[in-house]
C-alpha cells in the first residue's frame, strides 16, 4: 500500500533527527575526549564513534519499543473491534434464532389448535343424531365453492349463513321465523311426517276473495304440490286431518269449498267444516292458521290484510313453533276445533 505524504515526511524527519543526535553525540564525545583527556587522536575518534553508535542503538531500540507498543495498542483496538463485531453478529444470530423458534412455536401451536378444533368438530359430527355422511357432504360441497363469479359466491355464502342460523334456532328449540311464505318448510315437513298431520284452513289464509276455488291456496302451484305430498304421506300410513274454518256463513255454500273437500277426502284426508256459529267461544278471538306435524312442531302463517282487487291471500311471515308447551297448546286447540266441526258431505248443508 502506498504511504501517505504525511507519513513519508515524518519518516524523513525521524531519520534526520537520528543522524543529528548521533553526530552531535559523537562530536561532543570527540571534543570532550580531546580537550579533557589524553591527546591521543585515535582514541578520541574511537570513543566518539562508540558513543555515537551507542546513542544510535538506543534511539533505534526506543523507536522499536514505541512502535511495538503502538502495534500492540493497535492490535488490541482491532481485536476489541473484532470482538464487538463478533458479539453483535452472535447477538443478531441468537435473536434471529429466537424469533425463528417463536415463529415455529406459534405455527405449531396454531396447527395443534386447528387439529383440536377439527377433531372436536368431527367428534360432534360423529356423536350427532344426524347422518354423518350428509353433514360431511354439506361441508365438503361448501369448500368446493370458488370465489368467482362473485354473484354465485356471495349467494352461496348467504344461503350457508341462513341455513346455519336456521339450524341454530332449531337446535335451541325456539321459534324459527321467515318473512313471507316458505314453501320448503311446508313441503319438507309433510314429506317427512311419520304419524300425523293436523291442520286448520282459514278462509283468510287459504281462500280467494270469492271462495276456495278462486285464487286460493288449493288452486296454486304450492297447493297442488302440498296435496301430492299429503297423498304420499297417507300412503305411508300418516293420519291427516283438516278443519276448514269458515269466517262467514255464505262461504258454506261455496262450490269451490265442496270441491276442495271432495278432492282431499278422495286422497284419504279426514275433512271437517267448522261453521262460524259452532266455533268454541274460547277460540273466537284468537283464530289463526296452523299445522301440527307429529305433535312436535307447529307450522304457522300470518296473513296480510286483504286488498279488494286481489284474489289470492298474502302471507306476511311463516313461523315454526318448537317449544313443547306451546305445541301441546296447539294440539289441544285443534282437538277443540275438530270436536266442534261437522263431517264433510258432498251435498251442501241445508240452509
């Protein structure tokens, strides 16, 4: 490495100082030996040379010692710097290893939590009264829904959330409500009924403005599907009873009502008609439309106020009543209405 200009000048001044000190020492020795000692010229020169040499050696030894101390100091500084650098590197490595260890611990912990949750969930599925294959298929099919197109994805996610809320309400044994008319509940409960279906049929809910045969439930697509499911239920051995509750006297002579009763009778449904005057007084102020399935759930609808120019009923909301006490109350109500109603006959009752 090329020395700096300052270092070169300092080296030159050091050499010049050594020469001057050595020469001065030799000169002083020569003068002293000449004037104060024996006047032997050779001895004086020899002594001057020896003294100058000794002075030069002393200067060299002093300079070597100084440089050695400087080198040691420099080496100590360098070693200290290297130790500090190595310490910082080791500290950084240790910190990195600790972070890595914490990250691994976090990932492993989350993995175990997920495994535990999955194991717990699978255990719940296995212990559930529902069919395990149906539940697992539901989950499997849900996971196969892709994010595109967004409309289908959002719709499917909303349906899963709605079904999840429905299952939660059913599992808690409370009421389950739905805005408007829910045909899936009606048809599904009829399809899976095992012992009995006891139903009331109010004019305000099931009939049109001018009678049962004009725009009512039984002439609609839902009514026809409902009758088909009831026919299949009768074939399975399910007992079906229906009370047509008339809210005005003139509806008793409605040909549409007689036709609806005749069709249902032919399907194996026990049909009765309840005239307004025969309605038990205890129920005259609290009539509502309901269907009992196996005496464990009550399907109920709330009709809207009729508008004169509309021929069909409008359902505001549908409700499934599950609490046992309220279902038993509906069962007793139906028994009271059934006992007060008259058997359906093909001919119109005498006026």
